[in-house]
C-alpha cells in the first residue's frame, strides 16, 4: 500500500507522465518519502548533490547564507514543486540552503536513478531543464528589482508572486496562508525589517492588504499591481 500511495502521489503531480511502466516501478522503488518539521534544513551549502526533491505538502524556502545569522531568500516553494534539480546537470556540492518554512512532506529521488531514466524518457529531462530555466529567469527578475525598483514595488511584487503561487481566492481578496514575518519578507526583497514594516503599514492604510501575524491577505490585487 505504501508503494502504491507513493506512485499515486508522483502521478498526481505528473512527475512520472513521461515514463514507461518499468521506469515508473524503478523510480517508485528508489523514491523515499519523509516528513520534515518547520525550521529544519533539508540541505546546506557543501552537501553532496545526490538527490532531487518533490514537495508534497508544506512550504520550503531556498536561500543563500548572508552576514551574521541572516539569509537571502531566493524563493518559496509549494506543493508540486521540484527542487535540488541542479543535481541532474551538475554534481558539484550544493550552493544554497533548503529549509522547511511550513511542516512538509517530501519525496526524494537519487541522482543516479534519474540519470539512468532520463536518456530513455527525454520528456522528463526536458521538464527538469525547463524548470531550471524558469528559476533562473525568476532570479534574474528578482536581481533587477533589487537594483532598480522602489521598496514599495519590491514588496508588492513579492506578495503578488506568492499570491499567484500559493494564494487562496475568497470574498476578501487573495489570502497568502503562510507564516511570513517582516524579517522573512525583508530577506526576500533585500530590505531591512523596519522598511518592510513601514511599507506594509502604508499598504494597510491604503486598503491594499490586511496583515496578521500568521498570514497576509491582498484585498485589492489590481491596485497593488500598480504600485511602483
């Protein structure tokens, strides 16, 4: 039953669509599913790039170390996202931190298994290569925002991205149901916590968002998109 459930989960997110039945069995037998609690790290810089991960439940953040105890957040990942994918094209040690932001269930795949399967299933290799390209474009956009955009625009764009990826639409707007404190948001957009606090307060006063300690609701997404 456990193996069947694992394969069902992989097919739910279309991870095995391009594989033959025999390849699906191989991936299923080698995949490992496990739970990780909030705050725990999945890998850190210098760890071997020997696994690729698929997120089933929860939220994971990808970041780089910074001065002191801070980190620079590159992305938040959500159910269905693949990460650690550079292991497929580069066996160099990990360069980033992967930390569980909300309690997560993960599925990991050994690098050597994927390297055996991909030549026989080019569509799977294409999906992973495309993912790498999409991530690079998003990181490039983030760098451009850090260099040229105002503090208000950086925060607005980050909230809108999270709303697109993970938001829940309701009568009050779009709810971003993850615990995101001002320090996290500052690490994501390259701003001090005090600056983020001032920007969020301004957005609240203008009726653009409604923020609590556990979540942020975008009450007027169309107006928030106009912030520059």
